[in-house]
């Protein structure tokens, strides 16, 4: 595949787990976790994949690719159900062609051409969507479906050092963006788990959440202005530090998932690169005690970069514990002075509610089969965080259902909410799969609430794992909405969350979104079926 990318799973083929690592992973599952009997899967060679024939796109104004491997790579995102279908050779939703405009003029020409023929356009940044956001499920309802890959609209175009902001093209991948900014000692400081294979445009279009657990948690907080191309013209907002001039155009486009326009570039607020980092790991007898410590730290306005809570199962999976205790991971970064006093204060808050600082903890059995045994708990967790997509693929190849869901809820409601959601997930996994593991953590914390994140690992029925997961997901989603949480804190809506998102938001607001869609995209060619 182009650039050595996997056509069925995450990232680069060279970085995938090898056979030996998968065997270790399978042994750990069988000895440490009740996930039942697994049936391994093997990827089909890319040259044997059958795709629906491409429909005629020969009169396109720019060059389009209909190469089978290219179309396969642009068929799905990176959810469990995407990976399984790709592994099994189901590419029935493949786009007819892949477009890679070299500049905005080519993009405009492409949109005009598609609009005149009612052809659907699906924006594709890094293809890391986990909610069906880049999948042409509707392909039989349109004359053709074009995957719009923005990789050539890339680069840091301009840096305003005085205002500490940069104009960045939407197709710029995370590592390239940070490398360009580092030359001037600056950083965007937005690190989603998909950082390696996701783009600025994708982050903005999905309101992505980053690695940092407090303060600037979402890409929203870092946006200064943006430029968007629509079938009806160009929308470009003004660069300002703040404005009270009515509803914000940027806020409407943030999270619109390509349904209202194609983001081509944005001015983003930057920060100086941190020079000082300190961290600590605090153990607790149970998850709710650790969560209470996180609440108090969040409300103390200390703004740690990391304030994550791992339940005992999550701690074991990540090599932070032995499955008997919960952990609070704390970290602080400083640009101009050490942050040890901030860490000491946070640790003191945690100790006051029963936490014990974990020092010199021995490595435990874990799913991270590649981490350095000498790493401390926080370092091992960080490695696992970035390595997780490859490990997920290893689990899928072993024959497991492995997927996540996330939400956010007020602190007032958190304990009961969390118990009900975890019980619903555990009951669904047991009923549908016979056995399995459900773990949870808090990924982000705010003064008024937190974002619980759940992981499911369970045995899959051969040929039926997608339906199994869909049933589990539906059961959990019903509880999330019924108990007052959000259907997603940072995974976006896409097509997979749409039904529950429409129940969450006010009916009148959905009507407003539909009106906006009709105004900028009257023929409905932009990413049909996401959001509304």
C-alpha cells in the first residue's frame, strides 16, 4: 500500500504486532482475563480483495485514483467494526474514486463537478474516525461517491510569533505539524491518541479531544479562525482573540464532520514548548475513591496535564497495577518554572482522601507487550496510550471483540451513572458473548464533571462479531442517554452515533442544522448521513 499503510487496520504495516507478540498477547488474555475461547483472523492479501466496480468519473476536473488498494484504504475508518470488515474482505462501501486536490482551486473545481452531478464527497484526513464518519454507506443512493483525501493540502503556512499563532493547512498530520512548530520553540499541544495518523482538519471537523486531561482538552480551545470551502462559496472567519459579535461561525463549523463544508486551513493558538515535567502515580483501594481525588484536584484549579483515573482492570491492562487497586495518574508541565509545588499540592489532595503514592512499583502482567520493563507506571501508561491502536489490531486478529465507548457526566451524577453504565456493559457482554472484560477510566476531568471511558474485550463469534458489538453498543448507548450523559465526549457523531445524538440535542437545534445544511449544500453532496 502507499506509504506502507495498512489497508485493513491502524497506521503503518511495519509497526503492527508480529506473530510472536500476538502469541504473548493471546497467552495473557487466556491467563489473566476471562475472555473465553478466541478464533484468530488472518488478513486477506490486498490483491485478492473484491471491490464494487468504480462508476464513471472520467470527466473529473482533476486526476482521480481508482486503484483498488487506494479505494480499499479509503473505505473505512478505524472502529472495531471497520477493522473486522476489512479483515474479512468486505469492502462493499468502497468509494468509486479517491481525489487528492493539490490546492484550494482544485478542491473548488472538484466540488463544483460533484455538485453538478449530485455525486457525494466524503472528506478523509487520516481516516482515523471510529464512528463511521468516512464510510460511504450510502453509495447505492448516489451516482458516485468520492473520497476526498486532503493530504496534499498540508503544511504550516505562516507563523505569527507576536500573537503566538500559526496558519496551518487542514491536511497536516500531527507529527509534521509539531515538527514544523518545534523549530521556533512552539507547540499546538494537541495530542489525540490518533496523533500519528490524524490531521488538523480532522481534529477540527470532529471537535477532537487531546491527551491533556484538564484546561485545553478539546481542539475548540486552540482555534483562532478557519477557512472552509462549501458548494455555495467560501467561509472565512476573522482572526480575533475573542469576540461577542453574535453566534460564532467557527463554533458552527467545529464538529460539523464535513457536512457543512471542507476545512482547508485554520489559524491555531500556540504555546511555548514545556521545559519542566513532573509526575506521580497514586494508588487507591477502589475506583470511586480515586475519582473523588480527581474531582478535588480538578476543582482546585491546578490544571494538571494528566489527571487520569484507572480502575483495577484498566490498570492491569496498562501495566500500572496487578488488578487489585485503582490509580490516579498525575502530571504537570511548566514553560517557565518547575511545577513540583503544583504536583505536591495535587498529591496532598489525593492523600487526604485515602491515596498512597506508588513508588518503585514492579512491572505487572499487561497487554503492552513491547514496553520497557524499567519504565515507571506513568511512563508505561503513556507508551500504552500511543501504542493502543496497534494492540487493538492484534486483539482483533486473535479473534476478540475489542472496542471502547466514552461519555461525560456531572460529578453530582457520576457514581450512580458509572455503576449503571458498567453494569449495562457487563450484562450485555456476558449475555451476547458469554464472557469478557469491561474496564474503565477517566480520561478528562473538569470542575463540574468527568469523561468516563470504557474498554470491552470479549470473545467474538466467527462471522458475527460486528453484529455482536453493535448489540452491545446499542445497549450501552441507551443507558448513556437515559442516565443524562453524552453519547460522546470526543469520538464525534459520524453515522454510528447519529440516532442517539439526535435524541441528546434539542429538536429545534436539529432543525437549525438542517437549515444550515440546505443553505451551504443544497444538493446534499457533503458527507451524507453524518450528524443529521
